């Protein structure tokens, strides 16, 4: 033990004195000199998590690891196997030597590996492609591609200074049922930008025209003219502004009288194909948030207006809004339309308000209310300043009431005729009689039979009568079989227990309400931030200059070659010709 300890002391004295260490040699020629004929040097093997993180490598003296720290990565975490040194901000892989064959041949290459062999730069310098010694395409250091302009500030920038559309996409295969255009955007910039800056352009001018004519040459096919798919967690799949969202709305922003989005469906009739519908807009949402959310930030404008005025046959039904929400009764509710407002949740009316057969609000099943059922009208004695409200009488039974006033004859007997449908719509009648001007109490001398009953009282006496009957028509019996109207006290479904229809009445918070919906409440509270205004995408002046100065062929040359699908060509060319004529 003493011997080894002595050797250790000598070793450290040698290191401290000479600042050189030799392994396998007594004459080190460097700070560390390793000599061996049958063994190698084993660098520490680690599993790097990513190239921008020091971990799992640590500095034993604490703090950041020193620049030039060397390790061997084992190939995990999608990082290539090899030697890496710490460059101060990231791990840098040591490159292998370049052989004479590691170059691109003008006659082509064989044996290349797509993941390692490439044409381009390894530093932050743009890649330029030229013809006739003139720049045609540029890929900048950020990966943006510019065609016809040197300043590519978006993922794909195409400079067009001639007449016609800025971009033309054609799906020429009539048997192709795919989309006319698909743009995937997974980054934080513009996937594609098309700018139109002609202040005198007509309303027929367009930044992008996609003409997908699936009926060319009597064809019946065709896929989607445009597909927009967004896989990111931020931003919208499509965002449309009528005006500049970077400044406040108003006349200083835009005075346009056109809609922000106009969609037309020119097919007629109903779709005969199962699963298809001839709608102008179809939306699908798999989240718990709304399929569509509209917000009007004006001082006095509606959120949604729907008009329908079709030519229909007598007896046909047309609907401005049809809503349906199915549910599993034991798990929740299906609410087709939810109205929540500061004053009136739902207002219904008809174009012929005076017609007795029309209803401003009609329920095809039961109707109910947590509060009272009432009517409110202009006050008959002061209609311009006051309202008059009356309330419905409520009962633990479903009742019909029939009432009237009669006068007995000299015999003291009077017969009352009820509506001829009384027996078909009522059961279990009860009676109430009140004499007027007499102390003699009248009585029912004959109960209802053949829709008539008889009252006996004092002769020549005025009597007020009322009949209360349990409603018993076929429609009522059908709904009673579903809900048992005679059962007034019921246990709440398991999903409602522990909650209240009106929690405020019991001093509870709204969150304890049966119909409380956290997602809907969140959308309401954040309604102003939901309708956010994002900064408009504006072109830098240098890019505008590049667009204006780049030479481009005229749009008419695009259709100079003969075409077999003349119908499709003519339809696109007519748009181009119209634009050239207007210019």
C-alpha cells in the first residue's frame, strides 16, 4: 500500500511540474500523450437529448460545461451517431473526411444517400440558380424560395409583373378526384402570399383563381377545388379580412360594402346521394366548442341573419334555421337552439301576425319554463309608456278550462252545451258554479253527457259556471306515455343530481347549475379576444420593388398552345381576357 501511495504522489508531482501526462510512454510530447499498439481511446458514451441542451453531460466543477467538451452520442433521440463537441450553444458533430468522390458530377451521381448527400450550402448563405447568368430562383438561408425575384420573404415567393393572375393552378386530369390545391403550414410564417395592389382593379380581379371544372367534355367527376389543412396548435386554417386588421375598424380602414366572405351553391333541388348535401357551407367540429362562432362588434347589428324565400308547393315546409341535437337521455341533454341574452332569449314572429293559425313560437313536444309563463303587451291605458303583464295559472295536472255565464228560466233549470269535441279531448270533469244576485246555491242536476250538462238553481238567476277537465286527447296520451304527466315528483337523472336548475335561488353559484357549460361560458367571457384582430401581412418595400422590376411573360402566352379541353381553357381564358381588357 505504501508503495502504491508513493507512486501516486510521484505521478501528481510529475503532472504538476511538467504539465504533461504520458500513458504507455515515458516521454510525452503533448499535454496528454497516449501510446498503444493494440488498444484505443474510449471517449465517454452518452445519450444526448437534443443538440441545444448540455444535459446529460455535467461540469464536475458546476456551471456550464466548457467549450470543446467531447463525447460520443449513441444514436438515440433521433440524433445521428457520432462524436460531438460542445460549441458553446449546441453540440457539433465531427465530420468525416471528404473523399475525392464526395462531389456532384455534371453527368449525374450514383450511390447517393438522400439523408446525407445534398446540393446546397452548410452556412447561412443563399443558394442561387441562374440561366443565361441571370438569377431565376433563390433559396435563402431561412429556406424561403423566390422565383423571379431575389427577395424571398415567404416560403414561396413568385414575382409576376405582367397582366393576369398571380398564380395559376390547373388539375388537367378529369379522372382525378383530389383537391385542386393543398397547402400545409407547420411553421411560423406565410406558407404562401399573393399580393394584389392595383387601386383601379375591378371587382372581378382576384388574387387567386382556381377553376376546377369536373364536367368538362360531359364528365361528371371532380374533387375539391381547394383544401386547406392546418396541423398546428396556433392560428386558423383560413383567415379572411375585409379591410386591414392591424388598424381600428371604421371609414379610415375601409368603406367596402362587400361581404368578407361570399359563398354560392348553384345546384338546385336536394341531393339524391346518401351522405351528400347541396349546402353552401358544411362544417364539422370534433371539439366541445361550437361548429361556428359569430360575433358582431358593431353598435346595433345581429350576430346571424338567415333569409329564405323559396318557391314551394302548397303545404310544403320551408325552414330558415333547422337545428337538431341528439343525445343519450341518461348521459346528458340535446339542446337544438340555446338563446341567452340580456333581455329576450328567443323572439319569434310570423309575417302574418294577425292569423290565428300562425305561431311566433311553436313546440312540437312539451314546453316548459323555470320561471313563469306570461304575456306582456302595451298597456291599454298608456301604450307608449307602460307595459301590462299577466301570468298563466299553473297546476299539478294537465287541465282544460271551459267557462261561461247563463240565466235560469222560470223553472230554475238551464242546459249548458260544450264544444262538440269536448268528450274526445277531456276526461274527469269537475264543476264550479257561482250565483249572481241570489243567495240560493245552484247545483249540477245532470252531469256532462253528449257534451252537455244541466244546472238547477233559483228561477231567473244569473249563474257563472266553469268546467275543469283533464286533457285526454290522443296527442296528450302519446306524450303522457313518454313522460307520465301525473308523476309530478321525480328523481333527477344521475347526470343532474347534485345540481340545480336555478342555483341562484338556493344561494349557489352558477357553476352548480344543471345547464352550466364551462366551454360556452369561457367563449362568452373571452368573446372579444376570440374575435381577435391579427396584424395584416404587408409586403416590405424592397419586395414590392423586386416584383415591379422582375421581367415576366404576359398572361396571354399561357394559353398560346392548342388545347383539347377547350371548354376548361376558355373558361379560364375569359377571366384573363376580361382583366386585360379592363387594364
